[in-house]
C-alpha cells in the first residue's frame, strides 16, 4: 500500500475503536506517548500502516485510575484482526502473529522498530506490575501483526 496517514484503529476482539494522534520522539530518544488514556497514537517516524516495514501504534493501558485505550491489549490472541483506517479512505487489515511481554529494561528495540520484509504493525502498551513510587509499569506489552489484506485503496 502507498503511504497514507492512519486515522483510526479498530480491534473488535477487545472492543477498541480509537482515533489516532501523531507521536514523535522524546528528548531522550524514546517514543512519545499520548498525553491521556485516549486516543492511541501513531509514531510518525515509522512507516504508515500498510506500507513496507513496521508501523508503530502506542496507547495507555490505563490512565488516572481508569482503563486506557489498550487496557485489554494483553488479551489479544494470534489470528485476531486489527483494522487501521487511513486518510486516503483505505483500510489496512492486520492479523496478530504474537503478543509478547518484555521488561522495560530489556525492550527489544530492533525486533520492534527495525526494517522487515513485509507490512507489519506493532502495538505497544504498558504491562506487568505497577510501581506506585516510580509511577510506572515494569514491562511493555507488544503485539506483532502482519498485513493480511487491504480495502478501498
């Protein structure tokens, strides 16, 4: 698929239906996160969903005591469908290949962000235990998915 900015993500298996905001990098080089629990955000430094390479969408697991957009991300299973609607009117459909949990100190940057030979999608949120003192989760949940079809392009 040609490049087109993503505008909405839908994941029927976990009742996600969210608009998307643009995300960049923070001053330390880490991925910027959305300022609140909704919406999810697309990393503008990565391919757009449907293009060759790994598109990146991130969202909060919770926010201020309430479930965030990706609260149930850890419950996705291989084969689940993810639809990303794009600005050009097309929809990129992805199938989940795996759902993995990584300690934040051992985040697999290359596996998530490095070039791949297909149109992929990575969904990222927090997981593991919550450290109240640090106000941070110990882990990240990463969904790895691959483009299965496209419509409307």
